[in-house]
């Protein structure tokens, strides 16, 4: 009987990172088996939820960047998310309309992933100014015709969010190597992120190549569902890890959307208001939770 329970508990422990299982797996199994009632053939719902919640908490804490304050980690993550989502929606394929702009976006996203904020900051600034040219100087001939230009605030808001966050993070010291003069000026000022983030723009461009109609209701609803699920995970991660970095990243992601809502307030439908209200409530709840857990720490 205990052998059956142990096998079931070991399957549940797969929710934990491999290194954590190797170090604490036997201890967790022993504790839960001691708590199991005699005659039990399977873990109770309470035990299952306890294991899954513990695994989620451990995984969330393992994703935190070490050696940097939480606010910089959250700002970096937010800038990266906004950048990859924005460039994923840029019309690139099936015809390469803006080759230089696409190359700039790729370099910018790689720099953000690698933590090279002194490379990302000027590129993000160029992108923000170039897209905002009609707003800044009117419809005059631009100095650099790199890519799309907009006369509204909503389309350029993501570029300015990335530029502002990158500028703040670029002035951080790169560490002991930078202070001693051994690190290059473009060395990382932030920890390296997973290269899997670059799959987001690749997926968006692949959908463009297949000419998928992204404005169809099914895709719009699917994106809304993904966003709500992601923000629910942000709230859960904030509470589980007692850390506000994910809440800050979510706020950075939401900010361009709120600019869009403000600019199109009169044309927004009831469903649109409901959509933005749900996202805003989840982000605000995460920020409040982050503030409260920080105050209790």
C-alpha cells in the first residue's frame, strides 16, 4: 500500500524543479505519507493541492533573477514582454516591408534577453522616436525612414515603454567587472533571460506567413483568454513567492493598452470596457498584493 502511495507522490513531485526534487523529494514524500490515513490508496485532495501549490511556489521562486533588486527584475521582464509582443505583431511576412526595422527589432530583443541594456536603450530610443515622428514634428520628411510611423499615441506607447525601461536599466552598474574596467561598456547590466522569449515574435511572424486572419473573433477571444490566464498566474506568483516583480512586469505590459483605451474611449464597446476592466483589476490586485506582502516581510 505504501509503495502505491509513494509512486503517486513521486508523480506529483514532478511539479517541482529537478534540483529541488533531488534535494527535498524524499523529505516531502515521507511527510505526506505520514499524514496519509491508513488504508488510503491515493493522495487526498488536500495533499494533492498542497504538493501542487508547493511546486508552483518553488518554481516561481526559482525564476527570480538573483543579484538584482526585485523592481529592476520586474522592469526588465516587463520591457522584454512588451518588446516581443509588439514586434510579433509588426507586419514582417510574407513580404519583408521593413527589413532594416525588422533587423533593429531582432537586435533589440536579443539585447533585452541577454541583459545588454546599454545596447537596448539606444535602439529602443531610436525605435520610439522613429515611430513617433509624425507626432513629434508633424508630417515632415523624416531623417531616417526605417519603419512604420504613427500619428496616434496608442501605437507608439509600447516603444516608449520599452525605451523608458531600458534607459533606467542601462544606467545600472554592471557589477564588479564593470567597476574594475574589465567589462565592456555594452556588458550585461541585467541577468540573462531565457532565449525562449524569442519564440514569441517567431510565432507571430509564422502566423503572418500562413496569412492567418488575426482579427477574427476566435483569435481575439483566444488572446484575451491567454492574457487573463497569464495575469491570474501573476497574481498567484506574487502571493506565493511574496514578491512584486511579476506585478510590475504586468503593469508595464498593461500600460500601452490603457493608452489605447484612453485614446479610443468613445469608440470602445461594452465588451471592450469589460475586457480592459478585467485586465486592470487583475494588475491592480497584483500590485496591491505585492505591496502588502512587502509590508509584511
